[in-house]
């Protein structure tokens, strides 16, 4: 299993430390709405590309609504990556950001 955080906790982390956000939205959704500095790895490309990610980082995984990121986290954990699930996805992030 892996830890989860709320978008409020994510905002606090972003203010206080440098973290790696992995956004699994499709490219079109990512272009419309994403967190500055996030890496876009669409869920459709995930299985073929995820293994290319460096393993020396913790990845904070987000999607549009928070469902795909759980699938992405499950997959990354199966490959021994360190991940944190961001609950509620970009929809929740938008509601906290204004």
C-alpha cells in the first residue's frame, strides 16, 4: 500500500519543499489544467513509459478526478517506486485554488 494526501496537504508541501508531481491526465486535460512543474505521463502511455522514471524520487500522483491516480500508484508500487496518492485529483485542487 501507499500513503495518500489531500490537496490541502499537497498545497502545504508545495509551499515548503520541492516534490515531484506525476500527472496522469490525458494530454488535452493536462494542457487545460495542471499544477506548475508537474510531469505529464498520460495513463494511456503509462505501462510503456513508467519504467523510465528514476527510482530515486517520491512521486506524488494526481489525475483529473482522483481515480486514475490510484491505478497509476498501484502499478508504480508493483515496480518498487515510492508514491503518494493525491486524493480528489485536479478537480479537488481547482476547488481549493479558487
